[in-house]
C-alpha cells in the first residue's frame, strides 16, 4: 500500500470559492466550527447561509452574525457548495427529502463522515461533486485550533467527480476551514467508515471487555473497589498514556514508566498470541462493517433510539453494562466520593 498523499495550504486555491454561495446544513459541533473558520478565512458573510431548523443552534448562528434560513429547500437551491453537517442518522431522510430535489446539477456536496456515502444512503445526481472533508477532531477543537493559527488532522477525498473539478474544490474548502494547515490526509469514505466502525465495533469493545474482566479478577483477589477504580482509570493514567503515545510514539511512551513496568508490558505483549483476536477483528471488519450488515441492522433500530426509557435499545445496553461488577463498584465509589465533597 503506498503512503497516503498529504495536502497542504499550498495545494489549495481559495479563489476557486470566489462568488460561490456556501450553505451549511447544520450548525452543531462541526457546522458552527467550520462555518466560523471559513468566514474567518475571508469568505464573505453574505455568501454563507446557515440552513437550520428553528432551534437553539439556529439562535447560536444568528447571534454569531450568520444568515439563517429555516427552509432547507430554499437554501439548497441557492447552494454552490453544501456542507452536510447534521447528525449521520438523520442525514438520509433530511437530505434526500428536503435538500437533494432542489440542488443545482453542479453543486459540491461536502460530507464530514463517510458512513452515508459508503453505504449509498444519499441520493446524488451524477453531475454533482461529492467530497469528504472529515476533521479528526471534535468541533470545539476544530475552532480553537484555527483561532490559535494551528491546523488539525483531517481526511479529504473525492467520492464523485461530477464537474471534473471536485478535488480542487475539496482542497479549497479544506483550506478555508483550516484543515490543510497541518496537512489533510487523502482518504476515502470507505477507509474512513472502515476505520471508524472497526474501532467502535472491534477495538473498543475489546478494551471495555478487558477492563471489565481485569476488574473482576483483581476484585476476586481481594482488591478494593476504591483502589481498583483509581488504579485502572480514575487516576487518568490511561488518558495520560494515550496522550504520550500521540506525542512520543505508541511504543516509545513506555519509556516514561518504571523499568519493571516497561519490562512487564513489552515482554507480556510480545508473549501474547494475537491469532484468535486477529480472526475476530477480520470477522468484524469484513462480515459486519464492510459488507453493510451492521448498517442494515442499525437502520432497523434507528427509530427506537428516539424512545424514552427501557424501550430505547441504547438505554437497555447501558443498563446491562452498568450491571457488571465494574459498573456497580464504580457507582458505589462515586456515591462515596460525592458524600465527601
Ligand atoms: P450535531 O449533533 O452537532 O448536529 C446538530 C445540528 O444538526 C444542529 O444544527 C441541528 O439543528 C441539526 N439537526 C439535528 N437533528 C436534525 C433533524 N432531525 N433535522 C434537521 N436538522 C437537525 O452534529 P455533528 O456532531 O456536528 O456531526 C455532523 C457531521 O460531522 C456528521 O456527519 C458527523 O459524523 C461529522 N463529524 C462529527 C464530529 C464531531 O465532533 N461531533 C467529528 C468529525 C465529523
């Protein structure tokens, strides 16, 4: 596999965006950050429209001096560029019904996550451009790093090149929101979705399981709830380890630990046989994520996620997870700590 191309400010020409009407459908985490960055990059405010239903996000956009349009079809009709920045699960319905029928034939549609494009849940005309500009940061960081004059990691790709100019438009937009300052990595909706869903359904469930089981084994050996909670996560040691891993290196961060710890971690991890987990990971990646099985299953329960109480499948999963020894112990420890405050 060749190294990914990385695009910088010098690869992007902001002039391409001159005279274009840019619509942000959504002014939430990403929408608010990206719209402000784009405006601060010199794009005129009268060419920016925030399309938002009447809610506190719309009020926020107004308070920041943006033009807000509540009628999505009107905003879509005016758009040369449409940033699709509403939650992934509502995008197919809202975009397909309220925006898509009114969009220009040569519009550029910008997505910030690969999910709906990879699973073909959005309706585009073949003449339209579809590009991905997907920051790898929460919106508040997208904004605060831009304000500090710094860049942020971001994936960029062309998913459909209807006009023949999709890449230059994607790069100009990436630069305008501050994403090419530190380098935007060439990616794809497939790659972004594969990595994102694999982490959510393969990697992190295993990490949660490892903590849960480790907790039970140590508790059985006589360790107290309080000591375990602090030792394992409440001290923030795992957060620090990952911060060091990002800064110094995934392996090199171990050098901050004691010699006994370094020896134990390196020797222990090398002795573990990864064959079974590798097969399990492949099963998740190929037979759950990439083949669309998860997407199909998730779409069946999506409507139930709006429900209250036990009828909401997410609430059921929380309830079950909190029944674990780890969950119960943490509840007791936190209640005790609250009494001390
Ligand atoms: P969000 O949850 O902050 O979205 C809120 C916005 O969506 C508001 O403007 C709200 O009015 C609008 N909205 C919500 N439900 C709606 C509905 N039913 N109909 C019409 N408008 C509705 O969204 P967020 O987190 O900014 O995500 C937007 C996109 O950015 C998604 O594709 C997401 O995957 C991607 N992304 C998000 C990141 C994050 O930091 N949260 C990081 C990188 C990408």
